[in-house]
């Protein structure tokens, strides 16, 4: 495994996308965003041929340049994805790499007064633009979405909210079952905020004024502060924590706003949309640092209770933590492309 970038068999087009929906967002983050569109081998051979598409979402603090990060003896996903198609492991597809970074580190791919309209940006701007500029099959059964961690959360909730756009999903260690994945961090956050007299805004000012992640607790505090901006911002955009930062006591009304975004709890509300999907991949490591393996099991159990059967579900727990599971991405990509091909052969279906 050579440590240098490899030449792709397909092609990666790099765009700068100007978003009207992100213009003037609450954090003043750029409304012009990088957008990558990967075209598989053979795309240029037949100008009349159209292709399914897979939208790829990153985890919290992710930005598109990080897709090129290389670790020892492993290739980055754009190269392993290219190999899926170059080797014939799956029918070809267009891949769309979406940037949803914010000044807090991420957007959770939702619309929020605290960060901006990132769900609408994805669904109402990026998807139509890709369909206009590339030879995609503009049909929900030929459009899938995938991601890891916060990106896995985005992959879970987006087809619930927009089953007209997405007919398949893959979630790798996606955020879910918040009493396991988030609640256990609240007490630790209270401890880390003691030097700031329980004021997370004092911590935020300090964090921005020094080299990031140089103090114990920065990672936890950034995650909770950023997710609060996504899930429980006040109308003026100020993040509201779901617990008292000095005592750790839950602020029930704020915590409920987080629970409303828990995919496990969302399933009953969006059961019709979920039953309309033709393919759902869910996985996680059995030693996940945030107990997202437990969350994955709870999400799958909720799906089964809602009537989603094993003919649709692909579920696996594997030996890993939350980190270094990018080798799973080509597996779900291949499966999604095969499933979209099968759906095409059976004929398109409309969302319930």
C-alpha cells in the first residue's frame, strides 16, 4: 500500500457551489461551499446513459478536504470507492460529496436557527443542481445517501424527512439513542466547565483564542455546544445546553428538543416514509466509544417494529471502536449500488 495518492479510474469534479440558502447564515460561515462529484468509469462512453447517485456525508468537524487524508496502509474513501467501480464490484454510480461544515464544527444536516439551513441546502439546492448538471437518474429509488457518525445521523434522518428524494440509506455508527450516546457526556462536561464557572460561552471564547484541542475536555464541550446549536438553539440562534452546566441537572424541555431528533424516536413518526425505502444498511463497532452499537440495535429494532423487514435491512455489528472504520464505506457503497440496480429492474416506486 503506497502512501501517495492513486490515479482514479473515474473522474472527480471539484466545484464551488454558491448557496442562496446558506447566504447570511447565523454564524457568518461561507455560503460558497466545495462540492465534489465523482463520475464512475464509463460515464463518458455513452452520452445517453444515466446513472444512480449516492450522496456522501461526513462526521462532525468534517470538511471535504479531509476525504483526502491518508493513514498508514489504508487508502482514503474516494480511492476505495473508485476501486469498487473499477473492479466491477458494483454497478456504476455518481457520488456526491457534500460539505456541511459550520463554525461550530458541523450542522447535523438539519435546519437550525443556530447554524443555518443545511437540510434545505442539501435537499433543495444540491440535489437539483446535480441532477441538472450530470446524467443522474432523477428518481428517489435511484438516489441513496450514506455517512458515518453525524453523517450517519444525516443519512438516517434525511430519507425520513424527504422520502421523495431518497429511497435508500447507509449509516455507519450514526448518532442515535441519545440516552446512551449523549447523556453520559453531560457529567463530564460539568467537570470540564468548572474552570469557566460553568459558562460554556467563556470556554468557547477561550477555545477560539488558542490552539484548538489543547485542553482536556475540548472535544466533549465542542460536540455538546455544536449539537446544541443544531438541536436546541433559541430563536436568536444562541445554543442552549440540555443540562445545567453547573449541576448537571437535565433541562427537560431542552433535552426533549434533542430527543425529538433521536432517530430511534423518530421512527414511529416517520414510519410511512421508512417503509417506502427499498434498502437500509446499519452498522457499528461493538466497542463504539459513544455506544452507537447499542444505538444501532435500538434503531434497527424500531425499524422492525415499524414493519421494515429483513428483505430491506442489512444490519451488522463488527469488532471496532468509533474510529478507523472507513473500510466499511466501500462495502455499503457496493451494496447500495447493487440494490438500486435491482430496484431499477423491478421498476420505480413512489414514497408512501
